[in-house]
C-alpha cells in the first residue's frame, strides 16, 4: 500500500514539472479573480475587509474547479488509465496519491498565497490565520470530491461544464463552513464548530472518495 502511494506520488510529481502550466494557471486565475475586487472598490471602504475572506474562498473554489478537467485527460489520452485498471496495484491508493499531488499543486499553493492576497482586503491578522487554517482544511476535500467528477467526465471532449454542474453543489457545504469561520472570527465567536465540520468532511473524503474515483474510472473506461 505504501509503495503504491509513494510510487504514484513520485510519478505525478515528475509529470507536474514537465507541464508547469498545470501549476501556474490555477494560481494566476486565483490571484486575478481575487484582486478584481480590491481594484473595483475604494481602499478605505470597510466592505473590503468584510467580504475579503468570502471572495478568497470563492476564488479558490473556482481555481481548483478549473484545474480538475485536466486531472485525468493526459492519462486517458495516452492509455495510462486502461493500464491502471488492469494493474494489480490498488487503484484507490493510486488515485489518493494522484489527488494528493493535485492538491499540493493547487490547493496548498493557493492556501500559501492567501495571506498575501488578504492584505489587499485589509483583513485583520487574526482573521488571516483563520482563513489560512480554513483553506488548509478545506482545499484537500475540494480536490478529492472534484476528482470524482473529473473521473466521470474524462472521456468527454468538452466536459468542463458538466463537471461544474456535478461538483459545485457538493462544494457548497465546504464553502459555507470555510467562509463561516471568518465571519465567526470577525464577531469574536468560536470557530470550533466550523473547524470540526471541515475536519469531518476531510476525514470522510479521504476514506471514501478514492474508492469512488476508482469506481468512476471503471465505469467511464469500461
């Protein structure tokens, strides 16, 4: 099990740096969409600090969603997916490794950039850390859940719209709890319930989605 996870992590990491567009495009999209709001409102406007956390969360969701369509495309086009289905190694573990590298290249990178972008909204320092923790807990679930939709639409030539229709409703609870952490923090209230909810979602996603992704790929390919 561990050897399969490490082997696929190494493979996906090498492929990631052969095609750096998959690394740069989501980050550029995230930064551009986020900065549109500070540019459109006066800097002294208090509305910026109130909506900043929600804007960053929505931008992160859209950036990760944009990156999902290409998650399995190259493997589908070169026949790697068929080989995975016939290989004796555990397909769910392999998919967990693939999603992990996808999250490192998208969700983790966006999370690390979020404090810098928060400064454009003049978000208080204590709320910046709340935003950071929320994204760190929430973005892995976005990648895991999104991978199911990517697996279901991998054989479609233009599956991006269908992928968004399938996945966006499933993202709403994560977005609500993540953005709710910032709202609760700004009011001086406890964020424990939102943190526990994101941890619960992440635990379920890590446990169940690798099998769902493997099953979706079998249905799509076979």
